[in-house]
C-alpha cells in the first residue's frame, strides 16, 4: 500500500464468479467507499471479510483508482516472483526434503472413485483418471499425448511428488510438507447438485484441517507456513461468499491462511496463492520428446493469421466473445473460429490442429479470467492475444516472464467492447520478424516449462511445469524464518 493512497478497490467479473471486488486501506477497519452493488473483500489486519455497500464512489477518478489498485496487485506479484528459483539441473536434495502426507482415502482416492458422478450429467471422469490422471492416449497426435482434463492437476501433481527424488519418509527430515487433498474434485461433486447446504460443501475441508491439527505436530509447529496444497480449480471456487453460491470456503478458513497454495488461477491479492499452468494434452517423458515437438511446431505452416477457439457468451453482458467472433468471421479467411458451442472442442486433435496453423490465438476471459486454452495455444507455438491482464500476466509469475511482449500481444477488452479496435487489423500490423521472435521464445524457452511431464519422466535438460513449481516452493521455504 502506498502512503499517499488511503484505500483502493478493484473488481473482476465473469459469468462464473459474477462480480468480485477487493478493497484495502492503510488503517485497520477503514471505511472504504466503493461503487454501488459491489461485493467488497475488505482487508483489515490480514483478515478477509465480506461486506455490501451502496455508497457513492470516491472523488478519486476511476482510472487513477484502478491504476493504484493494479500497483498493489503488481507489488504482490513481484513478491511471489522474487521467490522463483534460478537453479538448473542437476540439483542436490540437501536441505530440500519434501514429505508427502498419507491422508485418509476420503481426501483423495475416494473422490477419484466417484468419477462417474463427479460432474453429472456432462462428464464421466473415469477415463480422465487413467495413466496417472493424464487420461487416455491420443495416438494421432503422438505417443506422449493424452486426453487430459483441465481439472486433473491434483492427481497429476500427487503422482509426480510420490516419485520426487527429494521425497523423505521421515517428517523430521522435511523442509516442505505436501498435503494431497483433492479439494478441486471435492468442489466439483457439488457444483450442479441442488439443495446442498454450505455446511455439507465445506465438510471435507473442515475435516482435513481438523485431521492436520490432531495428527501432525508439524502443521502446528509453523502454523502451516511450510505446507503446500495443490488445488486443481480456480481460487474463487474455494472462497464461497454466500450460502447459495457454488464452491467451498476452504481458503477462507483461518487455519489455511499461512499455507502455500498452487492453483490454476490464483487470487490476485493473496500472496500465498501461486498460479501454475493448467494441464495440457502433452506429457513428455524424455528430452527427445520435447525436442521432437519443438521441431514440429517451429516449422508448422501458419496458414491463418489468427484463430479463436471458444464459444460465444450471448447472456454475459461483459463478454467480448461475440465481438471477436464477428471480427474473426469477417476477416476474409484470415481467421479460424472453432465453435466450442457445437462440441468441437471436445476433440483435442481439432483444437491443437487450429493452434498449430495459427500465428495468433485470441484468448478472451471465459468463466473466469484464465483459460486452459492459453496453454494449449502456447505449447502449439501460437502467440496468445490477451484482453485482460488477469488472464495470464497476474497469474503465473514462476512460469511466464515479466516482459509480456516476449510472448504475447495485449488488446484492452474495453476497447474491443466499445468498438474502438479491430483485433485483426491490430494483428496485421505485427511484423513477420516480431512474430518469429515471439514464436522462437515460446517454442524454445517457454513451452517445456508449461507442460507436465510423465510421472516416470527422465528429462535431464528441460524443467517442466512441475519442476518449476517445486523449485519455487523450495526457494520460498528456504526464505521463511521457521
């Protein structure tokens, strides 16, 4: 918080999370003045409460207010970025032991056993949990490609940690403690079930915290600060604000405040929320697997200037998707639109095929600011066009570089919504050299760090998304005064 800034508030909105705002002040229990009808998360002495307000806006101009709030978000992101490790393979395990809790099965294995009714009536998850949660193979794309679900991060990470070279069986030897609670799967099972109370939704998370408090002296020793949770859904799904909303209140529990959380979408104002890539379909096992894919996508014929893989959101007033689809379809064949509303995006071959043939991939926000599609596009060598900084820039400080222009193009969503910019015209002005430079950076520098390798990976040269996350965690733990 800047001394000259008495308070701030900033909001993000989507179909899934409606409107969420946060306010903060330099004084405890400050009285923030925020726009009408907003839900405000008021930060007072490191606690988070929910308040409603109908007061008028501050005299501070809207743009200045948002700019000041963004500064706070970026300052928190810089803190997380400072924890990133610069180490490279090979690494020693001295002082880097990681202990994996053997939790009662109800916290993980039993959730997977309910795969047929996790997300009824749309998805049978059982096939997605095959092959250490990579899913079924996709031979047409190659022998390291699988039908991986976007919510499979928790079992994927667990499988890797069980085989981590620095795993220890004696808790006294550990510096980092991993709690394999599949909280994302716990959230999923309640999403579309009616008449389920908040207490029922929260019950397993409350039981998990109780188990840690009664079964582990190491949890109490440092108030959970050296413990990490991997959560395979977005942060908002664990911060339910009212009884009728979906999700749980796991991350609102007081006992969870100090622990480290790896999520596919982080809460921008929570320094212990750390964003990690969504799982993609590619899971290399060796360095040669990575090199082979790099060779393929760097030489792919990019026959389309741009593409959009997604569906329109006609009922979401804040969505810019319809405008992007219109611009794409009126571009005289320069842009490809793969309509997910028809079910076409359930076919990974179709999705990756579009990305491989496109110079740029439009990546507007969807149910929440982030998209798995960003990572599917990046690993295919497709340059992302981002419209909201919360989609990637404020999410993945360990996996994406601070210099945004190295790998992406940004177009403000408000300019699109107001009809001030034609995205296709903007992309035509990007020179071939700029495109080639960005693509080389994506293919050779970023791509290996964005995929989750096989649980039996034998990569010596490349760090994958799991390696990058673990090195960041070890670096963070080494800086804690425990």
